[in-house]
C-alpha cells in the first residue's frame, strides 16, 4: 500500500516539474551568440529572431535575448519620420516578439593601445570585418521589416 502511494506521489511531483511554465520563448531558441557562430561558419546571419523588447533609442528599437545580448533595429529614417513612429507604437517593454529584418551593420567597441575597451561604439556598415562582427561585444544592426507579438496559450492557475 505504501509503495503504491509512493509511486503515485512521485509521479505527480515529476509531472508538475515537467509542465512548469518556462516563458513564451523557449530556452532552446536561437540566441544572438548562436547567430554570430552561424555567421562565422556559413557567412549568413539569421534574419528572424525571437526576442524581448527593451526600449527605443533614437532611430532604433532595442531587443534582447535570454542571455541579455542586444540587437538594434532601425525603424525610422530620422526623428521626423512619423510613419516609422506609428509602425512601432504597439511595442511594449518586456514583451516577447518574433522580429524580422534586414542585416545592415553592427556596432563595434574598439580597443585602444592600452587594451582598454571604448565606452562608445562605432557604427559600421556591411560588409565588415568578420572578426569584429563575431566578437561578443559587437551589436548587430538590422532594418526592421516586421514584428509579431508572441502569445502563449498556457493557462496560469
């Protein structure tokens, strides 16, 4: 009798841990560092990402992955581009999105002769130096084409 109770109890606990809510973006989803490794191997940078929205910075919207690494997406031509502003009006901080764009460049943090990294990045256009692009500190820049909010069907109780 106790054995049956023990088996039932451990099965219930095990099934609860398997069904824990893990978030709208799975942990196995491609990260920005994975995209850089893919670029290093194949020469192609992924154009579709599942990311969280962070903020608007100038003419860019900033998204981040589960590691906290960022990608910047240009959404307007300049500060007077009201169409671009209307395009990103529905973005909400912290929400997950499926984001698509065209890769146009990257931010690179230069290292001076003393070996100290610059605090201000240098924007660079493509084609760039492969070594700079795959560096951990570099930030890819895309032209924003479209985004879709990722919604979950999980019920919370």
